[in-house]
C-alpha cells in the first residue's frame, strides 16, 4: 500500500520529507517492493522527486538492487539528456 503512495507524496517539499521519513521506517521487504515499483526515469527528471531517488540511493542497504534498478536506469537517461542545458 505504501509503495503506491510514495510517488504521489513527491509533489511538494513537505511530501518529500514525509516520503523520506516513511522510507526510513519501512522494513527491508517493503523497501525492496517500493523500489521496484518506482518510475525512476520520470522521477529523476522531476525537480523534487530526484531528491527522493538520491535519498533512496544513500539509505538502501541492497547494493545490487540500487545498481540494477536506480543507477542503471538513471545512467541510460543521463546519456540521452547530457546535451540538454535545462536537464
């Protein structure tokens, strides 16, 4: 249930703080399912949601999931957008 609500919270700075707090208190199983359901590509292009991705990367204890789901998808988009000055 929480994994569906996290992206909706990221519309405001206060929601970002709440989402980070919720992510901190989730157990490992719920963290993994929340990460797997995140739309990482859309989130890294958002001015607030990318901060949540950074928080997740810093606090997640599963390095393989971080590398596979977050970093790999992010690097594919960064390569495509590197020439855009607004990105």
